[in-house]
C-alpha cells in the first residue's frame, strides 16, 4: 500500500499531464488550468515552507554548535526575517499595513529587491567574464584532437566577432557565422535527438513504475 | 446621373468568395473567415470584418491589413453567425456578399498534433519493448562512458582525503527530466558514500526537489545497511533564486573543500560560475546536463562531462539493473529509427514533390 | 626552464586583474575607434533612412536597467538618426518599467538638438515631430489595436494629452502610416511584433537585442522577418558609426567606447590562450 | 567626481564590490553578501508565495469564501509535513508523486515535438531547406553537411554497440561536429558575458562614483 498507491498516483497524474496536449476541449483545458495554476502551485508553497524550515534548521544548528562561520548564519536569518516581515506586512507594492517609508527613505520589498537582490545577481552574472577567461586559459590546450577542435572553433569565433577580426581577413566574420550555423547546429541537433529519447525513456520508466528510486525510504 | 456613374466608376470592388467555417482543432469559440482580395487591393488601407446573428444588424468585429485573405474571430459556441468583409479606403466601404451561416464548436482531438501522437506511440513502443525484453537477463554490452567510470574512484579519492563530496542536482524543477536523471545518479552516489562513510553535501534550489532528494539519500543509506549514518543536515534547501544559489554553492566549495563535485542536472548561465570555482579548489568535477547551451562550459571547465543522453544512461550504467539497461537498448533503436526517417524523408523531399515538411509541421 | 612553468600555470588572479584593468581603462578614458559596419546593422539603418516623408517610425523601448548598458546606446543613436532626418516619431513601451528609460533617452537627445537649433523649424517640438504614447496593458491590445487606429488604443499619451488633438496624430492613423517599428528589448518582445503585427498588418519590424539572445534571433533575420538587427554593444557601436559618418552628427558614442573594452578583453583572452598553448607545447617537446 | 548621495546606490555598489572580492579569494565581505543574498532572496520568495499564491488561491477561497473544493490542495499540501511523524512518513510520497507525475506527463509530448519533430523538419534535404540558408547554391552543400553531421552525432550516442567499423568512423566524425559546435558556442558567448561586466562597471563608475557620466 505504501508503495503501490504513490505509484498509481504517478501513473494517473502522468496521463493527466499528457492528455491536455492532444485534447483542446474546454472542459479538459479548464480542469488542466485549475490543476496547474491552483492545485499544484499551492503544493509548491507548502514545500517551500518545508524547504525554508530545513534551511533555517541548518543555520540555527550551526549557531548552536558554533561551527565554523556561524556568525554569518545570524546574518542570513536576520536578513531573511526582516525582508520577510517587510514583504508580508508591507505588501508587494508597499500597500500593506506596515509603513514602508521613513521620510524620503523607501524600503518596501520591491525597492529591496531592485537594490539588493538585483545588483547581487547581476554581479554574480558578471563574474562569468572573469571565469571564462581563466577557464579558456586553463582548458584550451591542444591536448587531444577534440580539445584542439574546441580551441580552434572558439578562437575563430572570438576573432570573427571583433572589428580586429575582419582586418585579418574579411572572410573571418562570415566564416565564424558559418561555424555557428552549420557544425554547431548539426552537433546540437544530434545531441537533442539523444536527449529527447533519453528523457522519454526516463519519463515512461517513472510513470509505469519501473524507476522507483524517488519513492525513498521504508521497506514494504 | 453623372454622379451615379462616377460613383459606379469610383466604387471600390469588394472582396469576393467570402467563406466562414468553424476553426478546426480548437476548444471552440473561434470561426475562421476567408475571402479573395478585392481587385483594388493596392489602394485599400485594409479589410473590416462584420458579423451578424440575424442577417440585419451587422457589428464590426475585426480589421486586417491589405493583401490578407484570412482572419479568426472570437465567438460564442451556440448562436449562428453570418459574416461580411468590407474593403476599406479612407471613408469608403465596399461590402462583400454575406457568407453562409456558421456555428463554432469545440473539438475533442487536435488533429494537427497527430505527428506528435504517432511519434509518442512509435518511440514509446520501441523503448518499452526493449525494456521488458531485457528481463530475460542476457548480458548487454554498454559502451564506455568516461564520466561514469570515474564515479567510483572519485568517491574513493574523497574517502582517502577524508573530504566531503558535493552533489548539486542543478537548478531545475522536478518536472525537468534532467533533474530526475540527476536524482537517480544521486541515489547511486549516496550508496557509495554510505559504504565508504564519506560525507555527502547536497544543497538544493527547489523545495520539491529537496524533499525528493532527502528521501532518496535516506533510502540509499538504509539500503546499504547504514541508516544511522545518514545526517539530515547535509541535505538542505538553499533558495530558489538562481544566483543566490550559485553564490551559496561557491561558498560551500571554497569552505568545505569537497574532493569531488557533481554538477549534474538542469543548468543555465550559473553553470560556469560553479564549475570554475570548483576547478579553482582542485576538486575532481563530474558534470552532466541536457542543456546544449551549457555543455560548452562544462566540457571546458570540468574533468568529465556527461553530454545529453549520457546523463540519462547513467543510472542504468551504474546500477546495471536489467530493466534500465533494456531501456538504453530501446533508445538506441529509437535513434536508429530517426536516422532512417531522416534518410527516407530526404529522399522523398528531393526526388518527389510530396510536401514532406508538412508531416513535421 | 622556469618560464615554461610560469606560462602554463599563471595564477588565475593575475588573469582577472589584467582583464579588469583592460576593461576599466577605456571606460574612464573613452576614445573611439573606427568600426566596420556589418550587414544586419546597415539593413536597419537604410530601413529607417528610406522611410517616406508621410510615414512615421515607432521606437518600442522594452528593456530594463540591467540590459540598459547594451540597449541605451542603440536607442540614443536611432533617436538622433530619426530627428536629424526629420522622420515622424512615435515612442511607446509594452511594459511599465522601461518608460523611465524611454523618457530619459528622449529628453537627452532632444536637448542635444534643441540647444543647437536656432529656428522653430529645425527644433524638435512635442506633438508635431514626435509623440510619446506611453503604456497600455496588456501588450496584445496595442500590438493588434494599432493596426486599425493608434489614437484608438492610446487615447491619452504619456503626458496625459488627448492624442487626437496632437497635429502629428492627424497624419498617422495606423500601421499603414508606419514605415518601420524598431523594438529594443532584452527579451522575446520583438518576436511578438512579428507574430502578431507583421503577420496581420505587414508591419516592417527591426530589432535591437542583447548579445546573450543573439543566436535565438538570427533565424528571423535570415528569413527577412526582421528588416535589420542590432546585437549587443557591437551592434550599437556600428549604428553610432553610421549615424556619425553619414549624418555628420558629433555626439557621445557610449557603445563605441564600451566596444573598446570588449575588444581589449577579447584580445587579452586570446593572448592567454596562446601563451598557455606555447607553454604547453614547449613542455611537451622537453619531455 | 560627484559621488552619489542615495543610500540605496551605496548599498548596491557595496554589494557588487563584495561579490567581486570573491575573485581574489573567499573573504568576510563575500560571506556577508552571500548570506544576505540568500536571506533576502528567501524573504522575497515568502512574500511572493504568500501574496500571489497562498492568500489569493487558497486562504481566501477556502477560509473567506468557504469554497470547500480547496480543502483538497490544503490537505495534500499538509501531507508534506508527515515526514516528521515516523509512522506515517510514507504519506509524503503522495504530494511528491502526483506533482512529479503530472509534470513528467506534460513534458513528454512537448519534448517529442520540440526536440525530435522540429529538429527533423529542419534537417531533411528539401528545396525549402536549401533556400533557408539564403546563400544561393551553397545552400545545398550546407544542408548536406548538416545532415551528415546530425547522423554522425547520433552515431556517437549509440550505447549498446561497440564503436567499431562504420559506427566507429561515424561516431568519430560526430564528436568532431560536437566539439567544433561547443568551441564556437563558447567563443560566441564571450562578448555577452563581457558586456555584463561592462554594464556593472559602468554602474560603479557612473551613478555611484560619478567618474564617468
């Protein structure tokens, strides 16, 4: 019972997921709409509560046991509580019961998002410029034929994109574009065929109950 | 008299052959109207669509540019509609004859998707046939997958150095099949960690993936007879923000110094942030994703990379379960079938005038 | 041979430092190199340049502050081109955030023209030369509605005026009076203009996009659905080159300045790859 | 050089510098920014899920309007917490099973359509695909090379047969296409990533320090 019932559920809801693709009838589409945007999204919210519980538990343990870097766990917990309180009670557009401006200093959740989460995110994104440089230096070595091909293609495209590129030869930019349009697309398509079949096999194995590792704990 | 003549001369030619029919393959509530463009199409600013339920009162329901011959109108299923199309030039309108009445209705099956349905049946049958055929247990050959052969010694290395292993299941949701494939590999890696008693750190980006990952690791530890050494604090949720998750993982890589990093699953731009930080700590890195846009970064920065389908073959490769190996054989036959389709369709496409592309619309 | 050892494993922090210096310097000491203009940019330039006098151009500002560094220069260059050629201009956004960026671009470029203008004729006057339509949600309403009547969708403009009282709007009723729509966006918005406005009303569409989404948009250029396309800072710099070279406008070229940083950064990365391989081959020959 | 007075610009600038400092090495500033980032991102998530999901889609209909349908998602959602009750902890498989099952079902037809049917359509040798390259007669050559590349890449992904003989050659050619494609894709994204860095530096040098206008 403990294992068969969930497996039946996976099978039934698997079919429920496939049907709306083929059946445009409004009865099916509205049921799918409710299931997707109401029922399942509510489950995510419950799982989020569980997830946050695990995050806070890990950091609270870290503080209790004074493990290495425990002080930073305080920062995480406090910043979470402050932003959650401002968000929950201040409302998304600063329309909640909690006032979100002191004098001219506005601190509603939207302003916090734009001035804390956004800059941190775009700076992490910007780190990629540096990481690409060190990865290219370390990895683009003509060790094997494959590595040489990787290196040569990257080289041609990096040069081709530059104004400097066409001073070397006017054909370089169009050759770089050709590499992107023919071999790159051919390689990607070949991979995508494999991915589609692998994904289909994995999906069928789970829906038909062949792959059961997700069931997790408990013998029965 | 002259004025009337002038009017006749000047009058715009209306569009002709106006036809209206229920839009096929939809959930109802839509009628398609078609017409032949008016001979004065060049001077028009467009066509106005008029609709009536009783043939007397017409209401404007749509407008479209010159040169076009088709439009869809949003309707109620039930009442019958009659349509007229008017050629429009500045303030002059020239109405077509009314179309026969039409009623919109919902369709049970979307016939434009039969090619998807057929491919689902064909590939599903191929895969399932070989999955169950494998039960007779004859030993099946599987080609070398470098990344997966490295799993054993990667875990062994961590044990010798007394360092943890970091397993990142990607930033995908449970609905991304790459995430599920990664969780299957996580199960196998967790079994090895339980055997060698190596610490396994598994930070997650999605709350539901976190709950599944926790169950899988707990199961792996108990299936190897070490339920007590499963430490729930090593499996935790971080945040659903992509770059906050990447920042937190970089912190774990630098501070806990895992000997081996697994970066397996669904990734976006943060792939290289993780891979390059991991490389700077000197850890062995096994990556794997079906995201073609991120594979170049993993191939460049990691020691081993599972490319696309290799990620899905992994759990069968490691566990050697007959059923799972059979599915791989089915996938191979599926690829063989695609190759045949490509050749035959190309031959048809080249030598005949049969609109082969239409089959794959 | 210590040199080989150094060449093959330079500390990553040195690479980062050199890259940072090479990118920052051209930003602080801006200078502009001649830029070779590629076909996609030329196509967009001539698509705007050849708009008949009675038709207007619509510029759709739909990007956020994060992608402003790549897309602002495009907006500025296009506005300079349109105002210099006295082409009728309508400006709009499909979402609310970009309105501030559109407003900022308009005020700065108009300031450049009006400070140099002597007579009423060659200055830029709101309502006569351009109209800022603003924002009407949801996006599908303006995209389809403007096919029939622009003032019908935007009854009131960004500043609150009744649009049908503005002289410019008497000459521009719908897409038939629009020579080209240029959509500047970091997301899929240019594709919506093609899927709905172009397919139904034949509206010519040009695009200004970020370098990240380049490969996704190239097919639309190849099929001719886009009348031209600017990609990332390089596309912006090329358009700035066209504007300066053909229209003889001397003004700040932020994309071309940033292009210098891009070029130097690429060169540094290429040099490090070459150095790494020289060290690698030297080490292998020694073994 | 008029440094900005706006406190929020100072906060974003300092956050950016803290993240950049990670390039040198892990340090207290980065750790501070990392933990703030995770904390505030989760604060935002809680706000979003409460105001946009839980309150409008569950608590209002269920508790205010008394619509009893919504008991179902509430009960199934609560099953997640049975994990803490050992005897019934298996009940957590119900929400997981139905959620995962539904979304896997959704992914099957869309993956087949996007990754097989659409890709086959683009690879078949037809006059229409020849013109798609709009490079005149060369279109035929590119289409043939593309087809060969796709067939060989498929060969590389054969698992259940030894890569010998014809399959061996095909898979060798296939990996060449794959590697050239990866190298090109890497080179192509360099400009995009550096543009992001330039954007960040322009914020620090402009609005914050006022060095550039």
